[in-house]
């Protein structure tokens, strides 16, 4: 229905950009497609044996992504084949048949074992079930790389190469040293390379440089380490799903439920003078909403607005700020633990507190509601829209998110208009597994407005002010596009009530 749009802003010039001259973004040798660190073609022409010149071959990001999809499908198929073969070999039916036909059973078992362990077969591809998982764990700890893993690694490597076509900083030697080491499974070398990148560029610019492929790098680290329990993160990322475990220890989302167990609470609050001044001039404009969110801060405040709209209807707008990075966990839902919880689950302390806010504010059932959120606030906005109880009580007409990893979530009401604003230099927005090089797309009804603005490094690129500056500057047309989509909320603001949300 609405096409997704990309924007491009001018990159900063000078030595502060990367610290070294990036290599060509597209030109590579034909043999270098799989390895993100392969040498780029040095010239725009090459000489054939006959002496004639011909245009140099160039990598096409779309072709790299297409090849990555094929390899990912092959890797997932090999994984499934290994699970089915392992399950059949150790099933009770095979055991019964072995008692009847021992000679046939022996030959079958040998053939299955060869298929599961030979390099020409699945290359130690046992998995699934108790026996299969024990065998897989043993293979992990013994550094055995089955065919499924080899194909998955190549698929991720192609994604990284495709991302470098759009983000030339990834093709700089210092950045390639990091990605090459991760693809090769050399973690100590990757650590040294990352240290050198930080020393060269500083922490924020180093994080910004690798941010376009952060999910690919995390998935590769999980897939190639000796830890056998964090592989699910890598496979879900490869398949384009939303991970439900962390990439380092493999802790499931259920653990976060115990770390973030608060029932949620909402209490009316009075705005301070600065917030009052900002809200006094606020109106139905995406830049105004972003500025309001910035003024609310990250210490538990949210805002419920009541609007007497031009068509005579009374509608409500809920503004949700993001995470405070001061502490891992605090007394509000806006903490780091809450951020991971919101990414992996939908029923969180933040959503429970927001639902209690709507009840406490006596928002009439059936009211039209627009939810605007930044970072964790955007995640929570989508989690509220995903909640069947919320969608059946109110009509969630719009969800607008800024810098939020929401791509794996879907609203319960298919008529809810989702508008996602993403700066591709923002690390947080990539944590849903769908980075710039991801082959997975969004529903046609969504509006995703994405751009590449290198004016700010992370974490400044993630701040509400960075999004506000961009929408007021080079990308004013995006601002106008969003405002047109939310024009039903034009009218007089008749209520601005801040609420303090608490875990308990």
C-alpha cells in the first residue's frame, strides 16, 4: 500500500569520518564475493589477454543479497535434514525394524552415520533430540564445522559484503580486519582488531562503523564459538526471525521475565517548567512529538495527550520515551533490562504500566489512539499494538517509532498504520536482526523511512534530538509525509498529562 523509502544525507568530510581512505564500495574481484575482506578491484578497467580493455567486474549488492538468501536456505535445509536424519536413526521405529532385519538396519545405520559425519555429506550435521543435541554440542566444543555452519557463515559474509557497498566505512582496512576475523572465527584477532579500531576512531565512531552489520557479527560469534547453547540466536538471525535468546550466553527470554517482573504502576505527575514550556507549543507534528519525547527524558515520565480534532472527534496520543542507560536496572520500566525484555517479549513492565495508565486516565473504550515512541518507547508502542486486549479496547490507529528495533513485531489490528523512522547510523535500530543488508522485507502496509546521516556517531545518532534535527533539515519531505499520514489528529490540544511509570 505504501512504499518504503530510503534517504541519503551527506557524510561528514575530513579525517574524522573514518581516519583512513575507504576502498571502493562496489568493485571486487570475482573470487572475493564470499569473503568480506577480499581485495577490491584496483582500477575501473582490466586488460584481457588480447590486449583489449574491458570494464572491471563490480559487485552488485542485490546480487550479493540474493546469493546470501540461497546460501541461508541451503544452510537451514541442511540443518533440518541433519535433525530429521538423526531423529530417524535413533527413533523407536528404527529400533523395532532393526530387531526384524538386523542386516538392513546395520547397513542403514552406517549409511546414515556417513551422511551425518563425512565432509562430502552434512559434515557432522547431527542435531535435534537428546542424542542429536549431545552430538552437536560435542562437535561445537571440538571445533567441528558442519556443512550447515559453513554455508551459514558464507551467507553472513555475503551480507557483510553487501552492506559495505552502501556503507564504505565497512570497506576500510581497519573495519575489514574486524569483519574478516569474525568471519574466520578468530575471536582473539577480532578483539585485537576491534581494539585497534577503537584506538584509531574512538569508541563511538568504532561502534558506528560496525553498526550496519552488528547483528551479522553477533550471529557469527555465537555460531563459531565453543558455547553450544547460544546457537539458536545465530540461526534465528540467519532465517530472518526475531531472536529469543541473547547472543553471548544463550539465555532465553524467560530469564528476562524474572529480571523484569514488576506489575507496573502509573501515577499522575506535574510537568517541570522546561517540560511545560515545550508542551505549551506542541502540536500534531512528528518533529514536535520527538521534541516532546526528548523533554520527557528517560526517568519514567510518559505523556497522554487529548486532542479535540478538526472533524469533531476526541482522540488521544501516547508519547513513550526510551531507555535510561545510567543503570542496568532502576525503579522505572525505562532501563536496560526493560529494553532487552521489550525486544524479546511483548508482555513487559513497560506495557503493563502503560495499560494501567490508560485505565487510570479513563480513556473511553473505542477511542482512537496514536502511540509515538523512541527506542524502547517504540518497542513498547508496538508491544501495546500487539496486545489483543489493548487493540480490542481502543482503536490503535497509528504506531510511530524512532530508532526502534520493531521489525519482527506485528500489530493485532491489521488496520493499524505502522510508521518506522530509522537512521542507518543508529546501532539500536539494527537489533531486530534486519539491518541494511538483510534480505527480509516488511509488510507492504508499513511505512519505513530510512536514511543514512553520519552527522552523529552512536550514541548521539540514537538520541531524539538527532532524529528531530534530520526531520527539520535535509529530510523535511519525510516530516511532511508523516504529518500527512497523521492529519486526522490535527486539532486543539485540550489535555497534556504526564504520568510517572514505576516497576512496582
